[in-house]
């Protein structure tokens, strides 16, 4: 086995052990240590993507001396490589971009622990991408839950952050419990935890017609648990408070990466463990499709009614998660591919929105309501441009990543045909119109002439945040021009799942 094939294992292990060291380091050293390790993981992920372009396939990486079905293993292919690079790259950008505010929002004694949580979160992200074992996936799902709760509660001087963290913990533990119960029942039926062995056992049970009811319950539990953790409507109630009360780094990471990692794991479970034919036979995909449609519309409607920009962005996430589940619920390979690309496009757009809204707010006297943000784009120009790019990407404007994802979702719906196609296309059109109503409204407000509240600074960004915003602007535009190779990698990766 070549050295580069150990990269997935290294991408999980490096931040995991780095977090233990980071928790006891002084503040400044901890920040540099965490940033360096995240950059190292991103560099390894870039190397891995380049190697996978010529590898043309996927491979299993055994953990320890025992192979399947006794031992544990990782599985890596083109889709995993793309997602690993996206997760590590956005983690690094969000960490750099929010560094200045972390010193203000978090007490000095907690900064080391905060950066340790970032590393734990990155390790869990990479593990969910690469693991080929269902129970290992559950372990890192719980690590992700703990890290996410800590990232929200870190802004402890803001009392609402503690309440938001508790709500986040309760809802995510419900999802974890359902997911674990599904794993237990599936293990009882098959006696396996490795995904390839589970796939064979589930296919045999389905072909023989045995335990159809039990399999339906297992599929429902696994999908519902991960959907709850991924904030699908109606499990979204923790999203607005969690995203709007955290630090810019926490909000950007939670909205763009954490909830999306659960959806990536759901795709792996659906295709690599259960199988698309079994999912369709249980009609669980229709349930996800229906709630995805409702989420697309409900999230946008509530966002329109909000006057606080942070909460608008948070409610927008509910709608965008609905898009992803709508694509998955189509039950086709094209729908899965479009949903995965929307994860990438939404992650890039949502990261830039949460990072850009802070300097706009600071330049408006610390307020985030629309009435105070008038003219904020002129007071903090780069943040205004960055926010505009992110907002227009979510509305589906051409030359940005969001346009490609919505176009592919529409094409996937047409390929599906039947009632699903018309419902999906109507929901896409209506939700896009609603996106325009509140996103363009914010853009018009920040670029309208208006006086800043008394005592507001003229511009509050800084070199690190400027760098992060420029990188995210580039990413949102780049997703449009490099959509074809990304979609090709996703399609090959999904095909290898089968």
C-alpha cells in the first residue's frame, strides 16, 4: 500500500491527538498549534485529491492487524476525497477568519480548550467521511455532538449561548439515540458492523423477504436519527439560536460543516449499508422528500419575517438543508449527486455569510438588525462584497456555486419524472423566489446610503479576516467554473458505493 493511501487515517488521527495537546497549551501557542494542524490536514487532503484523480477507484484501509469482518477499516474514493478537502479547507478558513473575534468573545482561560474542540470537530468530520464501520461512525458522531455543544457554549458571557447549547445538546442526543438504536437492531439482524458486510447481509434479507418490517424500522431509525442531527424540518428548532448566538467561527462551522457531515454520513448509510433498492422499498425516501420540501419553504418564510440578519441567515440554513434532503428524497443517483454538490455550495456560501456579518455589525454599533445595517457595506467594503457574494449564491445567481447546485437539483427532478418532478420544480421555484425576497433585501440595505450609529468604527476587519473573506469569495465563484470536475468526482464516488 502506497504512503499516500494512509492520508485518511492521518487526517483523523492528527487532529484527534492534537486536541489533547492543545487543551493544556497557553492561549497563543494553542491558537498556532490548532491552526497549524488544521492546515496540515488540509494540505494532506489536497495531496489526497490529486492522487485519487489518477487512482480511478476506491480502496479499503485496514486499521490494525485484523481485516474484515473482525477488524475495522476506512474506505476512500473520489467522493470522500472531495468532501475531506472541503471540510478541512473551510475549517481552516473559518478558524483564521474568526480569530480576532475569538479573543473578544472567549475568556483567555478557555481559548486553549476552544481550539481543542475545533480539532476534535475536524477529527470527527474526517472520520465520518472515511469510516467504513457503522459503530465507529457513531462514536465520532458523539464526539461531534460534544464538540459542537462546546463551540456554542464557549461564548459564555452571552447567557443565550448557554441556553442554545443545551437545546442543541438535547436535540442532537435524541438523534444520536435513534441512530444508535438503529445500529443495535441492524447488528442483531445481520451480526455485522462493517459497511460492505452489512450491505451483503441486508441485500440477502431483502431478497429473501425476511424481516421486512424490522428492516423498515431500522432504515427509519437510522435516517431519522441522522436527519434530526442534520436539522431537517421539523428537527430544526435548535438551529436559529445556536447559529445566531455563537462566535463567528462557531456559527460558520456549525452551519456549513457540522450539520452537513451528518447528511454525508446519511448518504453513505443509505447507499453503502442499506442500498438504494431497500430504501425505496421502505418509502423512507418519500418521507425525506416531503419534509425536505416543507423545510425549503418554511425556513424561507420565517427568514423573511425576521428583522435580525443573523437569525435570517440561521433560518436560511433550515431552507437549504431542505434542498439537500429533497435531492436525496428523489431516490436517484442524480438526486444524490446534486444533493452532495449543494452541501459544498451551501457550505461555502454560509461560511462567508457568518464571517462577513460580524464586521458589518461592528461597523453599525454592534447591531445586527436591518434598521441599523443601512450603509454598512460602505463602512466595511470587503465584508459587504463578501456578504453580497454569499447571499447571491444562495439565491442561485449565475457565476456562483449556488446556481450550479440549484440547476442540478432541477435536472435531477426532471430525470426522476412523475409527481416528484413537478413538486420538486415548483418548490425550487417558490423557494428561490423567497430566497430573493430576504437575501436581496439584506444586500440592498447594506448598500443603501445611511449614517452609522454614533461611535461605530469605519471598518473592522483585519488581515486574517480579509484573507478568509477573499478565499471564500474565490471559492464561491470557483465552484461555478470548476463544477464539472467536482460533479464528475461525486458521480464516480456514488457509483463506487454500489
